[in-house]
C-alpha cells in the first residue's frame, strides 16, 4: 500500500511538472533570464507547490506518525555550512547551463529524446562520483 | 523565449505540492528528487528502498500521460551535448553535496521554513540566473 502511494505521488509529481511545462528546459531558462522576455511561470509553479506542500507539512506537524504508523523523517533545518552553499552553487551552474534540474529531467525522459537521457546519465554519474569522493573523505577524517 | 502560462503553472504547481504532501503523510519522506535518486543509486537491498524506485518511475509515467493527452511533451533544449554532460555532472554532484535540489530545498524545505533550504534555494536560483545571463547575453547563444 505504501509502495502504491509512493508510485501515485511520483505520477502526480511528474504530471504536475509536465502540465506546468517545467519539463521544457527553455521554459525554465526563460524564467531564469531576467533581462530577456521574462517568463514568470516558474515562480507561480513554485508558489502553488509551496502552498500545497506547506499544507501537508502543517498536517504532518500535528501528527506523531504517518497514515501507516511509520515515523516522519524530516531533515535538519538549521546549520548553513560551506557544503550546503557550495553544493547549491554547483547545482545552480548546471541548472543554468541546461535548464534541467533532477525532477523535470527524470520526468522529461518520457519524451524519449536522446539529449534528455544524456543529461540524466551525466547526472547519475555526478551523484555516484559524489558518493565515491564523500566515502573517501569521511574515511580519512 | 516562452509565453507566461499562469493557469497551467498554478495547476501543475498545486499537483507537485500535493504529491509532496502525499509522500510526507503516507511514507514520512520529503519529496526531494535528488535525495531520493541519490539514495536509490545506493541500491539498498530488500523492501526498504523500493518506494524510491516506484516514486522515481512515477515521474516519467505522469509526464508521459500528460504528453499523451496534450499530443506531445515539449523538451526544447538549446544546450549542446557536451554542455548537457557538464551540466548533468554538476547537477548530480552539486545536489548531493548540498543535500537537495529545487524540490527538496525549493518546495519541501521552504514549506517548512527551513533556513538551510531558504539559503540553498537563494544560492542556486541566483547562480543559475547569472549563468543564464552569461550564456544568453554575454556569450550570445540563443
């Protein structure tokens, strides 16, 4: 049942990305381009997503467990460090270059186009690379 | 350049937020795509990690369904293949280093008022805007 809900959440998420055209890199780049013919759509996508997500969080906050009785796993919210900002910067460079971030890229594979898959494969390699480097680093310290 | 599309942006955004709430309330997890993919790549054996694969598979299924209804899924990419590879590596590495992307920090984290997420979102938004400015207006690619 939990697996079915996870799949449903993925489908809704992917459908939302496609409806809002976030699966189109040019649409995303037109939001990030403040000096051209600015397309503010992404701000509305984010605003609506934030509102619905905040609603869910408010419900979750007043519960000690999920609907299925499992613990709710929330990452820490405090402690801004170099790692966070460096990671966000590298991500920002990649996002600005391609117009793809992880969710839309995965959703856009449905278009069946090779460039999308190339981006996704490179992204997966980047994640594996991070894992390797991080493992070596934490082993040393 | 693309046209402002407020209605589809709001509907799509609301769906994304609803999906994130569903995952939080049913599975107790934050819908951060980079984190889910990064951990899925660790290939945790057994049932514990299977929800990640199902959630990730759902993304192209949902987008594909919309594509069928609309008669196609537009993916207008202006970056060259080498640029896409560099960008993909940076997005993969950066999101894992910074513990999140547009969904985890931008949508879920900011909805919780997380300071880390607000700092991360401002950082990647500003960086991406600078990169787009340089690529489109300084280097002059379309």
